[in-house]
C-alpha cells in the first residue's frame, strides 16, 4: 500500500451491494468505501442511540417491524417535502 492506495478483492455480491450503496449515496465506490472505512476506524462507535432503543424496548415491550418503521419514515419525509421552502 503506497500513498494510501489500497486494492480490495470483493465477491460479486459484495461488489454489487457496494456499488448500489454508493449510487444511492451519490458517491463513487471509492469515495463511499473510503468514508465507510474512515468512519469505522474513527473509534467513534456511538452506541448511545442503540442503547436508548433497547432500554425503551425493555421498559415498554413495544417494538416495530421494519415495514412499520419505514412507513413512518416515509410519512415523515412526505410531510417535510410538502412544506414550502
């Protein structure tokens, strides 16, 4: 590895998923992968939000399916999109 350059060999499925994620983020694969690696190595693994969610579940026993969560997210996005700018 010279000057920060790195070559990775990925299986076809992983390469496709990485490409799809980079496309969705509007970034090149290299920029997206670099960002993922930098974030992971930053040591800022903030588990506070995850712990808060688990504590809320332990307290209430209420959980939501992915479908329910995505429907709520989509509805919130629609509300924001309808607001005048």
